[in-house]
């Protein structure tokens, strides 16, 4: 299918043969869909454009589902489990002909199965896979969701719920958590999160309710609440899946769950925390398919990408990535390591925790409770004949000193710091007790980054900047006349938020000879920043303004970045 579609696109002049070869090569090394790869590469504008192209080539209709309102009764002609399994949704019905939106019209098996199940002649129209998934979530909302699973719990007399947490005993809990409706409920919560592209699942106990929230594009979204009486059974089910101690409810616990979604495996990192009304569970979804391990796709400006690629190609030195939790530091580091991963080099990493597994890279899980700290791991690494070393985080002077000495003795070292921007990382290392001459000679590049939300491409509209906006951004009125700024109006595609997806904002600071001398002369953070900007560095604010000018992010996201 991918190759056939690719050749059709080349023949129509939509993509080049080189782009096709590159996309097919990427597909071999990942579980990503061919259409997604083309969109990420910028070979096609978006999934809608590709869908309409396929429809024209196959002489079938193409439909943007967000533009139409469906009849719920017709939608439910196809049972929910079938709709989800085949990713299809019924659009309209005339006599014995059922019009069905499908993402893969080549799949004759699906069309035959739908004909058998519905007893109708199937007329396919093509729609993007994600749009069909959102429509299924919208129109089947009253059936098959968490509410339906909860109803199953209430209707099933086999589940015995004990109201008082203190009365629970391990054998009672183990009996309850194997109950089929409860298993389906927890599985449904996880599956819904993965389907919606969430990065985290929060299950929280309060005085009279249990709240479930999904973090999507960096923002938490509340879902249907769960009855309070199921709190212990739900948490215990998660604990059993993560191989944790279900009888321990006084101390925090951490574990891991591996689940299979379709053809791909997804890891869940589980954290359980005791609170006054029960235990709070957070599951971080580690989906390899969502990891963009290609530097060119992370959103770097041209000069910043060139500087970063040059730094990681050096034989030795230290490269630091800074930013708050959730700013994409791990993705950037993994992308760099994947670029460098080669049978000719020995790569070792010390991580807390190990989020993704990479073939060919030796990854060590840091365990401070038994003395395996970042510093201890790094010290051992130097006896393992490494070429490239990654230290998950420099937290103290000891780790910083070992990392810098490794960088000065022929190793390429990657690590992270928690600082607000790139120039202030220099002072942070010096404050840890590292002499300025070692910082200056070992550090090759420092990069600060943030993740910011993008404007929904389906409801994007142009707006005019106010004088207050121009003053805050430092944009002259003359320049504003040529400036096109957008925001999202809100539509079904973005859940009426006007925002969809995220992109990176990068501040990339190479340590040039001039900057190196300034570090030796104890220059201030402001002086280092001014010199780096002179040499072409974009600050976080400048990089955000650049993304706004490209129509990718709204002005609110720009103003959220530090100057």
C-alpha cells in the first residue's frame, strides 16, 4: 500500500522520488504510518490533502468529517467494536446502501466484513484515520465508553466492593481485581488515553469521587468520574499489572506496564502515591511511535539545527540540554543518540528512568537507593571504553566534575540541567564548584528548549495585533504591516480549543572562542547572552516569535516565553 501510494504521488508530481525513498526508508525503522511520515517530512501539507488525492486517484469520494453532522442512529448501524477494529464510521443510508467513511479503501476484507455484518451494500468514502477515530469517540460517546464499563460493574453481581479501605485484605483485593468488568474498566481507561494521544493518565481519589484526567498536548483534560467505592479495586488492578505490592498503601511505589495496541507495544511508567483519601496513580505513556527520533523533524530553525548537528558530530566535548520537566529534553537527546548510533561507536547512558529502549545503545537504570547514582554510573562508564556517554541529569558537583573530565579526555558527553535558558547554565556549573576554565574548555554547546502548543490547521484564522501586543513583542508598527498572525477559532478537530499538537522552541548556544574567553573572564549571564545573540543565537522569545510569524503558534504562546 505505501509503495503503491508513493508511486502515485510521484507520478502526480506531489512528491519527489527522493522523498518517496526517504519516507519508505523511515517506515522500515519505525511503526509510523506512511501518511504520517509524509506529513512530518513536509512532503504533503496535511492528512486531508493526502486523503483527497487518494480519493481522486481511486475515483471515490473524500469526506472531511468535521464539516458534517452525522445521524447517531445511522452511525450505530455498525457496532462500536467493529467501528473501532476497522476504523470506520457509517455516514448515511439509503435503502440498502450504506455510505461508510474508511481510511484504507484498498482493504477489501473490511468492506466484505461490513457488508456481512450490516446486510447492506457498502459505498466507501475516504477520510483521514485520526478524523474517523475522533468521530467514533464523539458519536459512540454514550456506548462503550467508561460510562458503559461502569454500568457493567454495577450490573455484574460478581464484584464485591468493600467500602472501607482499612478492611481490605490482600486475598480480597486479588479476588476483586481479576473480576472481568473491572479489568475491562482499567483496560478501557488506558486504551482511551492511548487512542487520544495522551502522554499521562491521572487517577485521583478525593473525598467523594475518583477523578480521571488525561494529559494531551501538555494540558490535563478531565473525563467521566469514577464512583468512589471502586477506588481501591482500580488502584489495586493497576498495581497488579505493574507488579507492585497491593497490600502496601502507605508508601509510594513505582512500576512499569507493557501493553499491546494493535501491532505496536506501548510502555506505561506507573507511579502510586498515598494521599489522604486513597492512592493517586499516574501512568506515563511511553509510546515509541510518538518519539520523533529525527532531528530534522523536531522544529529547529535552520542555523540552530546546523549548530546542533555540528556539535554532536565532534569527537569529544559536553553538550547540555536545559529546560523544565516536559520540555522535550529526553526526545532531543534520544534523537541525537539515534543519529549517532552506529556499530563503530560504544554508547552508554545513565537514566532515571529509562523511557525508551534503543537497540545498539547500552542503557543503565540509575538506582540511588542502592548507591547506583548518576556519578557512580558515570565513573563506571569510563572503564567501559565508551565513545559517547549520556548522563540523564547533572544534579550535583560530583556528577558535573566527572562529566566534564570525561568530555576533556576524548568522550562526547550529553546531559541535562534545570536552568531557565542556555547562558545561565554556565553559571550553574560554576556554582556547582566547577572552575571556569574547565567549563569553558569542555562545553561545546548548550541548548534550552520548551514545548509550545500549535494552532489547529483546520480552524486557523488571521488576526490583527494590538499596540499592546506589538510593544510586548518589540515589533515596529512598520514591520507589523507585513506580518500575518493567526489563532485557532476552535472546531471539532481540536475539541474547540483552537490548538492542536505541539512544537519545540529552541535556544541553541554554541561555545565559540569569544564566548569561551568571556567565561574565563567571569562574564555575566547578560553579557554571554548578548554575545551569543550577536553570533546568531535566537533566544527562546525570538524563536517563539519566529514560529508565530510562520503561523504555527498563537501570540499567547509567544508571550508565555521568557525574554
